[in-house]
C-alpha cells in the first residue's frame, strides 16, 4: 500500500470506535496534501480490501473498516523487521 493510502487509513482508524466498524468522517481529518484527491484515495482503500461500504458526499462520508485494516500495521511491522534481518 502506498504512503498516502496508509495515511488515510490511519485517520479512519483514529475515528473508529471500538463498538463499531462504521466510521463517519469529514474531509478535514485527512492530511491537507490528500484532500484534493480523497475520493481516489478512499477508492484505493476499497481496492486494497481495507474499507467497504463507502458512501461519500461533498465533504465527508461513511465507510466500514474491514478486518485486514485492523491488522495491517502489525503485519507491515513484521514484514519490515524481517526485511532488515
């Protein structure tokens, strides 16, 4: 996954409550450099299998954070660790 998609995913995970996989967001939570292409970035996360049920509108939306997104950081850390051994 590219670094912009990772940054968007991190923002979505920070907005997620423990009780639900549904995330409501507004575009202001995302890094400024990604706000002009947020639709493309969110669609990339759908394609990567990290989010689903995406509904977006003018300045926000909803999505479901899928299980692979919850373990992505841990898996990426393990892979990076093994690359440097």
